[in-house]
C-alpha cells in the first residue's frame, strides 16, 4: 500500500521523464513538468467507496497527490468547498442548472491555498528550506501562510496594485515581501534574480515547479465527486496562469484512467478580461501559444497575466474538450458580482464574477444550452476585494431623528 502513487514527472511538450524524488523546476525544453501516477496502484486503495469515509479535505485523494509520507502534510483544513446551486441567478441568465464551486471558503480566502498546501508540503518533504515567488497577491498570501506552518523561509514579490489585504497576509505570516511598481512579470524577474543570487530558495512561480498544479487539480476531483461522479456539461474558469484549468483537465483525465468517469468530458471554458486576454486572442487566431498582451489591466487582478508559461496547455485543454475562450469587460464583471450577491447571498471575487458574465454571454450565443449543467469556479471571496463594491450611504445623526434620511 502506498500513500502516494506518484511515479515520475513528464515534460509537457516532449514527454521526457524526470525523477520525481528530486527538486525539479521546468523541463529542459523550458516548459512545465507534469506529475504522473501509477493509477493501477492508486486504484487499489483509492476507490469511490473508500472516499465516502475519508476526511473532507483535498488530502482525501492522497494516492493521486505527490506527498509520499502523511507526516509531511502541511494543512490548514483546505478542500471540499461547497458546490452551490444558484437557482435565482441561474434563472435570471437562462441557465437553471448553474452551480458554483465556492473557493472563497478555504484558508486565505482563495483557491491558491490548494496549490500552496500541496506545493509547500512536497517542497518541505524534498528538503527545500525556502520558497520564493512573484504573485498577483493571492498566491503569495497562500504560500506565505503555508510556508510559515511548514517552517520554511518565504520571499514574495507582488505588484503594488495587488489587493492590499494580500500584503498584510504575507507580513502577518512573517514572509519577506517586496512590492513592485509593475506587473507580475516584472516581479518574476526580480524573484528570479534573487533566487540565483541568494541561494537557499526554490523558485515556485506558476508552473515552474510541478506540485502547485497537483493541489489545484483537486477542484476537478471534488466537483465530480460532489455531482455523484457525473461530469457537468460546461466548466468556466477565470484564467490567469491557467493552473486551475490545466489542473481540472488533468484531474478529469486521471479519473478516466481510474475508471471513475466515462469518455465524455465537460467543455472547458477559459474566461479572461478584455483588458488582459492573451489566451482568448490566441484561441481566436487558432494559435498554439499566446503573445504577451500589451498594457494589461483589469479589476479581476488575479487574472492579470499578460503571458502565461502554460498557455499552450490551456489552449490544448480548451480545444480537446470542445470548450472555448472568452473575454468579458470589467463593467460586466462588476455588475454580475453585485447581482449574484443580491440574488444568492454570495459575495464573490471579481475573477469569479467574470465567469458569470461569460456564462451569460455564452448562453446568449447558444454555446451553453438551457438544460446544460454548468459549473463556474469562484476562485476567491469578495471579502478580499472590498473596494469593488462602492458603499454610498449616509452616516446617521445620533439624535434619533431618522425621518430626514432618504
Ligand atoms: C490566481 C487567481 C486566478 C487565476 O488562477 P490561475 O491558476 O493563475 O489561472 C483566478 N482567481 C483568483 C482569485 C486568483 O487569485
């Protein structure tokens, strides 16, 4: 019996194999490494029945995760977030079968906790002493808190424009924090230089180490398990670096190998903002990779990624599943964020709201049918983005005269 059935790492372009029990970055070809498992071995203990008695965290799928020793797990209770029906809002946009996987209810309030939990656990297991990364905020906050729990050093660089609370989270967790007057790519160059100059840190930028993806893929396992081992018709995902979408696609393929689901896969939709839509542009042009998006800017800050290392994997996942890539305006995103909160009581992040705007548009074009079961990923809580909802109400006088208040 093995706790993890991890067998090796594989270059996502050439298929070349790499040792999974050494610290690895990207492949020789400079592209992400993907973790591969012995699914036959995993399937001996990881069964749909066995899952019914396991704890409600992402570690329930441990055979298909990279951590070999249960004692290496660094956890704050992440995973098994609710899959909420959205009946009132769904009826509003003509998709009564609309569901939302709500990642706002996870440590640090964003799904970045999944990648951090698995990435930090595995890094510590392999003897890494420090981690360093550029971030649009949420990933840095998540890695900072998990690194603290694991006793690892942590160096984070983020744009000054990233959500302010994510700075606070990094500082609270004792990470070293750099603010950069630029975008995530600029932060990445600083981190890259720091890691080379300082030593003692592993660079854990998006898809530059193989295990963050493994954490994020668990969203795919969970949502299928929560649907009673049925796959939905469509999944919409707010795409920055694309790790969640690549991960969900990987999870679906693995579940096919495990014999848990059939041939039919959900159509995967990469949602971006019109202010930063490199992958949508590449999709529309029929290209296999994206070009850096000029002057990138959107209120959905977590998806402000002008050029993603894993763009070709996102495009592949979208095309292989008959999905699509679509961009929505900030105006539409903010309007849906408010409608959803008022309709369903869920205050979600703008990245998640972008998926709602996309669902509405795709229903209008007919890509989504009236009877489709559609899952949107809400990747974080609205509480991390308080400035997205203007509050214009009067302050009342204290003398109790309320009749003058409109
Ligand atoms: C990071 C982030 C995203 C994008 O995730 P990727 O895996 O980089 O595509 C979406 N939403 C939120 C809230 C994020 O923090």
